[in-house]
C-alpha cells in the first residue's frame, strides 16, 4: 500500500491518567487542597460557634451589598436549602436582615448588620491567615499569575454570570 | 522626640477582604471552581451509575497499586466511613478487591480488578474533558505554571505525607 496522504490526527487527544500522573491532574490537586482548607476552616469556625455556611455568608455579605438569596448561594458556594437555614439562624442572632426586593416582591435580599460585621471582623483574620499559609514561600508574581489563571478557569466553567 | 530607630514593621499585615475583593481571594475562587466541577462530575457519574466516592476510588486505584484504605481516603479526598461504604459496593460489583496487608494483619489494601479498570476506562474521558474545559484558551506554559503552584500549595497545607 502506498497511501501518500498524511496520517489523520486523532479526533481528540486525551492524555491517560497513568501517563499524566495524579499530581498533574489539576482537579485532583484542587480537591486535595480545598478538602484540607475547608476542613481546617470548619474546625476554626466551630470554635467561634459558626458553621461554614454561616461564616461564608457573612464573608460575602461583608463585601457585597444586599444580594438576592440565589446570588448569595452562588457566591458562598452553598446549596440554597442549606443557605436558607443558615440565614434563619443568622437573622435570629441579629447578624443579617432580610428584605423584600423593591422591584420584585417575590425576591428577597440579604444585608449584613453592624453586629454581623463585628463577627466577620473576628473571623476574617482566620481566613486571611489560611490564605497566607497556602501561599507560604510562593513569590508575589507567582501568586498573581496563579490568581489570574483561577479567574480564567472560573470564567470557563461557571454557569452563572456572577 | 528624636527617636532614630527605624519604625517597627506591623506584626502581621493582613489585607482586608474589602480591599482585596472576593475575586482576589484564592480560596473563594477555588471553592467556586471545584463546586462547579464536582457538581458536573457528580451528574456525569450518576448517568453511568456511579457515585463520586466510587468514581474517585476507581480513578486513584487505576494509577496507585494496592494502597491502604487510609491512603486511598487521602488520595480520593473521601471520608473513611464514606469510602468504606463505596468499597463495599465496588467489591460487591467485582470492581475492586480487598486484601489483608502482608506486613500488618489489621491493615487492608485495595486493588482494582480488570472489570474495575474497564469501568475506569469509560469514566476517564469525562474527567479528561472536564479538565480540558477548565483550561480552554489557557496556553500550555500557563497551565504548567499553574500546576506547579498547585503542587507547592498542596505541600504547604497537606497534613499527610502523601
């Protein structure tokens, strides 16, 4: 056979996990890292009497003014049903308040209160130090490049325009 | 006052979340990304009749030969109790087998079987394509640098020497 046509490239070249190695598969590394980060976060928040959903909600509300509950669920990466229970507790403790949206009476917005802000001020150092631990020994330029890539990846895979 | 000594540096300079912005806080971005990745993965695995713990266990076992159960739990990022149930199911389906460690009769090692490998071969394209979606439009050199930073971060925060 004297077929002179160049070989067809494979339709899609997917590396095999065995060749790649687990530690070159980005989702594996990110799940390992966030599994550890979130376990430490949960323990530290528990010592302050907070759950992860409550702490994440306070963190988001400290920087985003009055989001809709479904927006807050996306930012806090908490299921809406779990978030609703967390907001019930936070509202009961006077740390957030809920208000009907001015434009849509079926939609609810959430606001942090001054006591809520005070609680966030106590938990933020834990979050900032946890991030500092992650980046220990990693030069500033490398951190910045890493954040830049994370933003591109989030844009690539997010479902919500938030 | 003519104190000539240089000013003390602040004991620890932690940026505030409001200055940083949520989207410059790495754990936030990584939780957003992995929340989305893991939700898609769960849906795709469910269509194949697998749960996330079962799929992750098969993936790890396809590249790591006969780990101890506690090592598998670390690699698969699955709680040991959840992993034990997943292994019961996988063993019942003939996809893995468990064997007592030769050196320690109280320790159990887990091995993938040939049918288990065949199932992994069907699920790997989903995992590889999910990673490809994450990195869409991101140049190879940037991906490599990103992986390099992830490995440093895992070394910084992991508890296990694995």
